[in-house]
């Protein structure tokens, strides 16, 4: 089968590799779609911190936003899963430690991360193997074209939840990429008033098209201020601005991280009685993401810019946007295409 492999920084191959086999407790997935995300780009350019920490090394098979169909089950796996359309968790804890037993398996010290950590192959291939216990079933209302957006949706749901989005709450989202736009949709589904700051005119317009109250390259100041501010950027200058701007008693949520540290004044957090939350993973948000998307409360389709074949992935990661791509920031891959 074909698989996309990063062999060194800015170097890749589409390789013919042996098809995976479902071992005990595993399922074999026929992949329908895979999303390309910022973490994949970090690996491609060699800046992902796991490369320095030893949690990852080249060659690397990426792809952690995916959907597909179960075509084989290993021993000990319920055969009723055969033929089911699924997606899966990225963070795969050991299942035995205190964190895993406390429903925090995404923070397990010994975790594998699909296509990211400790050498677990990603899904950017024609087929993919994953332990069945990390699967989530997809209803028919979530078609293949949006199934791979369940995982970034799960991260966005967690960001929205951490911001305590609710009717009448004014929320500022910094960043009009996939996570920022999805978070805006989740927040608006809860009745929040959402404002966004971005860099790209196309995604700023897209933010307005999906219904945010305002979007632009510059900050808008409102009477009453922002109840919550979200950082969905890779810009280390944003977090200190957030601390200055958030209302006393408000909330700051951080999901975007840059290779350089962002410095904030913790005294301001104390004096303003601010709650700051970091979001590592979408794991606890997968079920809500599926529910919001399947019910139509959140519609990821406008966020999809293009769907490409596996032979085009290297060009995209090298910075070439697909011909005739729409405004949406998310590029999906059909490995069979």
C-alpha cells in the first residue's frame, strides 16, 4: 500500500509499504480521509519539540485526523465492528496508570500518539491499524468528507468548554485557522458572541461567512470587554496581550503553541482573578464533537479548502496550496485518489 513518510526535515517520500495486520485487540482501517494539520507541518519542517525530546524521530508516518471503515479485526475484538465507519483517539494511554484510570489517558506518561509520539504510525496511508478501544463510531450523518474533522472538532469543543461559552458571553478568538474557526462554531452553538482576529483575508472573510460578530486583522474594543480570550495561533506575542485584555474574573484558553515560549505576567492573573487553561488534546471532546457535527449544530464543511491525493501532500506541506482550493484552511487527503 502507499504511505506518506517524512524521512528528514523538508524531505518526504510516498512509499510502497507492507499492508498492516490487525494484531490482538486491534482493528484494520481502510482510510477514507486524513486531515493535514499544524503538528504535521511542524514535523515536516523539523521544529516539532518531540524531535528534540526523543519522543519522535525520522522516518515518520504522520496523520492523526482521520476517518475510515473497519475491514479486519484482531483476536479479542468484537466482530460487529466490521464494516463500521469510525474515527479514533490520537492519545493512547497505557490504560493502567493513575492518569488513565482517572479518565486522563491523554496525559499518560507512557502514551502513544497516532502519527506523532513514540513511533506509532499515522493514518496518512491507504490502511491503518489502531487498538479497538480507541475507536469512535461515526453516524451516517457524518459523511467521509467531514469525518476527519471530528478530531480537530474535539479539540475545539474542549477549547469552547474551557472558555465557558454561553448565551451572551463575549469571546475573542485569536487565529482564523481550522481550530479557531471550529471553536467559533462550537461557541456560537452555545449562544456566545464571537469575535476573531486573523492574518489571512480569506479566512477572515470565512469567519464572517460562518456568522461571527466581527473578524479582522486588528483588535476591536467593546464596552464590557471579553469574558474569555482564546489563543489558536502559533504567535508567542499573543498570550501577554490576552492577559491585558481579558475581563477580571474572565478566562484565558491556550491551544496554539509556538516553538518559542510565550511569556506572561502571572501577577496579572492573580490581580485580575483570571483562570488560565491549557488544552493538550481533544480526547475528552470526541463524543461531544461527534454529537454537535452529526446534529448539524456545527458544520465543518466551509472549513475544507480542498481534498487532494496522497501524491500531492508533499507539495502542500512545502507551501503550495492546491489549485482551485477554496477559502477554507483545512486540506484533506484521500489516500486512494
